C-alpha cells in the first residue's frame, strides 16, 4: 500500500531534521563517564591547581568536593547519599596564575579597575573555566551518562515495501494552518491537541533559530530552545541555548516551584511570588538570601558572601571566613540606627550626623560620641573626639570626654578634657599640666592643679615640686582656735617612728602611723594623715611654750632688776 506525502508532512520531516539532539558535552573541558556505583569526569583542560565540584542533590542540599590537579574528579553512591533523583553539578577549575599575572591582577584590584582585570584574565586565558551538567540516580544506581536515546518511530510516506520516502516538500508561499500543528516522529493521526496550537512530539524536542544573515552589520547569531537533555541520566529541563557560542544562558529544571520567576505588568520581578511589591521581591518560608560568590577560575582568591534576612536579623555572612555574621541588624532597630550623610559623616541613632562619627542617645541627649568637628559647633573646637551622655536614665548629670584643641594654647596643641555638666572635671593640657575638679576658671596653672571655683577651693603642685594645700577662709566654716590643753594632749599621743614602705624596702622614712595618732589629727578611715593637722598641733604647743618662755624671761628680768636695787 502506498502513502501520499502531504505538504504538512514534508514540513514535519524538515523540522524533525532541525531538531536532531545536540551533544551534552560539546566544547566543554569535562566529560562524564561511568555509571552504576561510580561516576567521574575526564578533564581536558590544563593550567589549573584544583577542581571545585559542587553537587545539588534531589532534596536541595548542596555539597562541594575538591580535587587537586592530577586527581580525577569522581563520586560514588555513598558520596551522593544513595538518593534517587536528578543531580545538578557545577565544576570550577581553580586557576594556577603565573606570578607576573598575579601582580597585574592585584594592581587592577587595588585600583578597582574592573575592565583592566577582565582584560588581564582574558589575555591570560583565565576565562571559561566553569562547566555544569546533570546526572541521575535511579533504583540506587547511577545512570550511565554517555548513552543517547534513539529516534522516535519512522513514518513511511509514499513508500514501497521496504522503503521510506525521504523527499522534502518546499512551499514557495505562505502556509496557513487553520487548526493545530504537531511536529515530530511520534505524532499520530487524529492527535488530541487539547488547547495546544503547536506541539512537538518525540523523544528529543528542539526548536532551532538559524539566522542566515550574511550582510555586514546585521546580527546572525543562532539560538535553540531545548526541552530535556538527550543523554541518559541527563536533566529534565527547559533551556535557551546560544547555539553560535555553544552556551546555555537560561535553564529551568523540572519541578521548579510555581512562580519561581515572575515578571508583573510593571516590570517588577518576583522570585517564588506572583505579587512582587518592589523591583525584585524574594519570597520563601525560611531565610530569603542572596549569595555573592567569587570563584578562583579567574585568578582572584575565592570569596563568598551571603546577604539574607529572617525573623532574627538582617545579615551579611562571610561564608569563606567561617560563616561569621559580619553585619547584623535586629528587627525593630529604629530609623537611622546607622546613617551615612552625603558628606560621609556617620550617624548612629541620628539622621543628621554633625561629626565623622556622631552617636545620639535615646533621651534628649546631644552627642554621645563624636569624631571630627565638635558637634556643639562652637568656635575653636575643630578636630574633636567627644564622648558624652546627657540623659537621665543612669541617674546622673551630663558627662563628656572631649579631646580638642586647647582654646588657651597655640594650635594645634590639643587638650584632653573630661566634662561633667558641661564643666571641665579634669584637664590635661598641651603642657602636660593636670587640672582636677571644677575647672570652669580655665586651664591648670601648675603641674597638678585642683580647684573648685564655687567653693573657693584650690590645691596645687608647683613646678618646683612643692605641694600647696587649700587653706582659704572661703573654704572653711566653724573656725575656732585650738586650745593649748587639747594641743598638748594630742602632742603627747604623737609618737614619731622610723619605717619604710613595703614596696620600697631600702628607703627608710620618719613619721607617724595613722592608726596610732590621736583622734584630733586622724582621718575617719585612719589610713592617712594631713601634715597641716600635725603642724597645727605643734604650732599651738610651740606658741604656748613660747608664751611660757616669754613669761619666764619677764620674771627673770624682774628678779634681776630687784636684785640690783
């Protein structure tokens, strides 16, 4: 029985020829072999130090294996966890970079010159060292990856017994099909199209866009739509292939979730969501994240960072450095927790930083920490380092540590100032003089200078090494003359001794023991003495003795006079 070939059937055969399967490993550096319990990759490239093989398992877990140069990358069922399903793999050849090229790359990186680095990599042949693919484990056995599937059934058209008609049909005009179209060796008469308008039906389905442009300046790249790998154990997927350059820039694997990639009418992209709210919207039930991975195939040191978020924090994770969370922001952090202004000032707790680092408290505080110009804006306070707190939650008044040029000294000589209630509590000035207390009166005038202006209190250590205690009437009250009897009794109880301090065994001293002195000159803790207290007792006793001496001298003079008469 003879068959007649219709125009449509000729087109079908023509499309089938165009849809012949493509080689999975064409142009690659890694060829998979093996099957059963083992699988390995034959590497045809050179000039690399190691192979990084990353495998994504059917349950979504990803594992990385490393193989040094000279060792064939290979896995067995135990490495894979004996899990049935399709495995996706990606292989990266770590570059073995010559020292001269390394220095060029380092210089380009230091200059942040991305274009120069790319050219250096290209000239050194450090591109195209990444390859990917898939294999399948079925019934706990690795499917042999180098078998190819045969064609679909052959259709005899206009054939005599034992022959298949192979004539093509060319239609030099438009072809309009008022119905559905089935293309492929497995199409049958009375095909049930459902709602399909065009159907490709056989065991290897491809659509090839062959641009035959020959005029200069016109694009002529070829493209191919691919449904599933042709090799055994390959991936069930849909891909767009750049046929001219033998690259596959876009792939969707079977089983991908609904709305894995969704573009709405405004151009917003949703990942796992059909209602993207912003330009890119990632929606998942556990820690949406972005991985930024620099591999070593181009000569630069491999480094991987993650940016992610969940109910615990927003974070930047240094994966290469041990998965440390280098940066974390907790939910509920207030506005401008960290704020960088247009001039580079950094604010913590403030959106208007007034210093290189400006930390603002949660109360009505002004500045807590400032580095740079003093945030109070006063004249002569440039280049200040200021620490302060002006709130009341700690139950205390304002406190500041301020390092800035000394307004009373010649710039750029600085001073170190501790302030309480906006008054200097301690100052170390540009001469090394130390001021302690309320220094509102100005800078210290001696190497050690204690003052309390309001109370009229001053004590100093002079440049000659002389300590001067405060003794102003302004600082004292209840002033009563020391009576002689009390002074004599205290003097009797004062017992001078010789001694040395334990930390200075070879330095003998003379003085008193604080625990043994009379109450009149003792301090409440009985652990120290005031020289002035003892001097006051001795002075009163000496004055009384001098008075007695003067009285005795007067009596003696009177007796001498009487005797002469």
